[in-house]
């Protein structure tokens, strides 16, 4: 039967499906056999010692390939494309060659390869040369089902692989995000494969797959652009809990050149030590600090003035005009410490020149008035020249004049002289970014001078902060550390790129992906820019879920200070996670949040209407514990989350020690089979509380229960 003939009699459906499963099992078995052979071959190759640098590079590439193959245990094959030309291609987590000969068609095409794109984008209107798309569902090494989608228009669906997608969405949540390469939809794939030049901001409401898209974009970019593997990709998330949630996705996609972090952990050696009031976080998140810190750092450079140096007991004076010239040259386009190092080098050269000049002047004066004895001296010098020829003496050892080698040795001695180094360090001292930031933030006069935009009350709030760093201090430390520059402590070493990159504050990444990007302050965006000067950045988020203390309500307000107008926006409009029944509650919440956006369109129903129970304040904790147990039993094998106002978390956690009890902010980006929402009115009353309530309502994939305090 031709591959593009998919007609079967109704009573033959079950038999046809069974034959398709058996057929795909053969293909899966063949792919696993080949994959296991490749792993054994790689193990043998990696066991051999690396003879040179070229071999070490090859070993690293083989180790990465081995990691990709090892992580492909699940989803080795998940799709198939049948072409109008009767071709058959299987798609999976990684590419599997049929043999060592490149001319042979692969057994499995990597989902990131250009040849795989039709699997995500082909439609009946635009079949792209394809007759059928098949989703293959597997459990370990066993095919458990197939879903066929003819591309001739005989089956109408707005979803790619609707059966496989809905089956995946209906599965129990485990508390860890899984890969979704098998069920990506067209608008998601468009973002994943979008051009990597310049900032891309992706707006997507709850359940639209923002995080899935962001992580699969990382995998796609690393696969497509080999240079990124050498530079690494930075993935920024809103919390460590969130990073733990997504931890398995990228290794599962075969990607290891990735550093995961939060904005609070981006500066090595500095950590957040305390919480802070929202008003202070908003003040210190403003873009004005970038200019203020830049001007403040520039003011720390010594002013031009006469510099008196001592060398071997003699004083040498460099006048203010010459110092001004050297300072201007050294500071041009350099950080404080880089300029300091250049200045010291130039001062060493100036002192060397001064010593040589004085030596020559001294020699010239000695020659004056000695003309009467030159005849005797000449006779002596002839004998000295003979001895010099015999002993190899040169330069000043012969005639008192310094040779080029003598001058170079003198410059080296000056450069390492401890007394001179101490004197220069007093004149231009090394600085610590954290100490300087503390000094600035605690000094009203300095704040008035360098941050004049702040009001009197705002300056007072900043100055009166307790000791210990807060989250909004980290971007300020980072900015000042960048302006001051490295003091020459050396570069981090390590076998793995991710380890080296994570330990260096000034590592430059090939690409940065930011999840929940709507939460970043203007100064946090500056942190991102420093780590990716090329601006190859993907930011995903939902501006309507913003809960941070800044005042941004549009993406332009959020990113224009960093990017100007040079950024592109894309949209995710379909909600896959949250069921229709729950999304129906969100439109009025969005309006109360001040949003003009429509909530994303849900494409699936769970069949469970959201329910609400009234409870007295005194019975709240006990009733919450009872309902949590009921939900956990109903969704056995899955997950249940509890979301509540901040002031209720402690009591609820005491009553539900085995439950995940979070604020709306901490629940952002997470999902559970069922959500128990406690005191929605209390959440709405918090700062930006309607945005928080929008988050809380949309965490479930199946069932939403609400406890209303009466």
C-alpha cells in the first residue's frame, strides 16, 4: 500500500493502529541498537589518552556526543514524516546515523535539524511536500501508541498532533518539567527557530508554553550555531525553585554548555542576605543608577597633580602637565583598574626615561672639565676595550652609557620595585566594588551629587537601609564592579565551560535566555546586557503577570531603557496548560490589573468546573489541610499546589507540612495537576495583587479549588 494511502475501513481502525505500533516498534528497536553501538564505540574512543591539544578537543566533542546519546533514552523517536514522494523520515531527541557513511539517510533526524521543521509547521493548506505526520508515543523502549494526522485536509485541527498533545497535557505532573520536542506547536516553533541576532521579547500568557519555548530555543541555537557552544548560553530564571523545576530539560535535550542562574546569583562571591521593602527595590532598580555609578566611578580616578618618585635614593618629579596627559591616555575607554594598570606602566616608562636622562646628564657633566686628562684616559680606555672584548662587558660597564638592554633591565627593575609600587598604590589605590557602593549609598552628599533625580525622602530611605545586601543591590554591585574592572586576579579554570562561566562575573555569553522577564528591573536588564554585548537575547514572559515593584505595564516600558527601539516582539496566543473552565475566570482579573490584553485562548477542557468553599477564619488551616488531602488522593501520582497570601503562608505550612505552599510570586512558572487557592481576596490586596491572582488562578492543568475566608 502506498505510504500516502491512509484510508481504512471503520472496523479496521484498531487493527491498522496495532500494525502501525508494531511497525514503529521495529524502527525504534533499530534506532536503539544503533544508538547503543555508538555509545560503546564512544566509550572505547574516550578510554584512550589524549596525545595533544587537537586530540583533547576531539575528546570533548566525543564526550558531548556521548552525553546527548545517553540522555536520549526517552523520546529517541517521537515522530515521523511521510512525504508525497513516498519518503519516510523519523524524528527524535538526537540524530542517529544509519551507518558511518555520511551518504546514507539517517535512522533518526534530530528535531532541531532543518529537515525536521515540517513536522511542526506543515498544514493541509501548506503541506510542505508531506502527506502525513505521525506522533509516536513511547514508554522507555516500547511504542505504546501512534497518532496519525493526514495533511490533505481530511482532518481539521488547529493543533499539530492534537492527539499526542492532549495526551501529554493530560498526564500527571511530577514536579519537574519535561521536554516537549514531540508536541511543539507552530507558533512555538516559529519562536524557537527565530533569528538569534538582536533582542527577541516573547509575550505569552499562562499556559502558552513560554518556558518550554525558551529552553527548546536554547537547544536549537546550540545545535544550529556551533560558536555558541564555545561561549555558552545563560538561562536566567526567577528563583532557584524554578531552576530546579526545569533542571532536567536541557540535559534531556542533549545540551550541556548552559549556565542557569537568577539575577541574585550572577555576581560570584556576593549573595542576597536580606529582604527589602518594595519601595526601596523599586528605587534601586531604576535606570538612573547606571549613569550615576558611571560618573561616580570616574570621580574616583586621581586628579592630575605633580607626582614625586624615589629611585635608588634620588627623587624624580613628574610634573602635573605630564601626569594629566598620561591619565587622559590611560583612562580613555578603560575601567578604573585597567586604566590604573596602564597608568602605572606609563609611569614606569617615564621614570625609566628620567633615570636614563639624569644618568646621561651626569656623565656629560663629568666629561666637562676633564679634557686635560683625556689623553691619559684614552690610553686607559684602549686597555679597557681589550678587556671588555675578552670579558664580554657592554654598555655602562664599558663607557658609562646605558645600552638598550640596560634600559630594558632598568624598566623591569622599576616595575617590580616594592617601595615604588606602594607609593603608586597610595596615589591611585585599588578599590572594592562592594565597599565603594556602601560608601555611596550611605552618604547623603554623594547621593545628592551623583543621583540628583532622587527626592529627599528617597535618599533617606536608601541611606537608612540596614547592613547586608538585598536583591536590588546585586545589579548595582555588578555595575560598579564592571566600571572598576578586574584587579588582575586571573581567570577561572575548569574542565567544563559552564563551571568557568559561572565563576566569572564578566564572562561574555553567546546568548542569554530570560524566563519571567517581566520581573526584571531596569538595572537587572543592564546586568543582562553586560553579559551579552551582542544583544543576542531571548526574553519570554507575560507582562500581565508582573509582580515586581517596578511600575512597568508594557514591554516597551520594561526594555526600552536597555534596548531602545531595537528589539522585536513575538507572541504566544494559545493556552495549552490551563483548561477552558479555569481560563474563563481570568478576563475580569486582567481588567482589574489594568491590562488591555486578552487572556490566551485555551484549547482544552478538563471537564472539571472550578469550585469554591467558604470557611471561617478559625477553621481555615484545618479545612485547607482536609481539602489538600482530598485533592492529593484524587490526583494520585501527580502534584497539588497551595497558593496563598504572604501573611498566611506560615500558618498553612505548619498545618500542611507535606504540601507545597507558596505565594503567588513564588508559584510563577510552576504547574500542578490541581491548585488549592486560599483567600483570593487577600492575594488581590497585596501590591500588584491582581497580577498575582492572575498567576495563582492559572497554575493547574486539571482542577482549581478555592477557599474563601468569611
